[in-house]
């Protein structure tokens, strides 16, 4: 029974850590960029775009397609960085528990 009680305690601790991490995601921000920093996109911890910064030199009508491509690239860069950060945070929370492959948190 001592092992069961220890296991339940670990599960409760993990649940509390997960709740803390969910709250932290609300304030986490990750930026990605493209075009050598000419376009920057910032996402929050839940993957919602919060800010877009565009260099003034890209604001002409003739550069529309370039700007659209740079926005997509910056968003993809930010999303990749966010996924890396979330993986690090999850590893900290689970203490190397080794969750099954493909199991993604929080989304």
C-alpha cells in the first residue's frame, strides 16, 4: 500500500504542476522572424498570434507577395520555437517521466 500511496502523491504533484504550466502559458510569448528580421511574429503559449512587426521597407504595393511569404515564414518560425519551448516546459513538469510519443500538451 505504501507504493500506491506514493504513486497517488506523484500523480497529485504532476496535476498541480500541469495546472501551473497551463497558467504560465497565458503569459509566455515566443517570437519568430523572417527576412533577416524584417518581419517578426509573436505568439503566446497557446499558439495565438499576439503581435506582428513589419519593416517599413516592405510596405509598398509591389512587395505584397514577398510580404505575404515573409509573414507565413515568420509565423512558422515562431510556431517551431513555441513547440520547442513547450517540450522543454513539459520535460520540466514531468521530470523526465517519458510520456508516450505523439502525446502533445497543452494542445
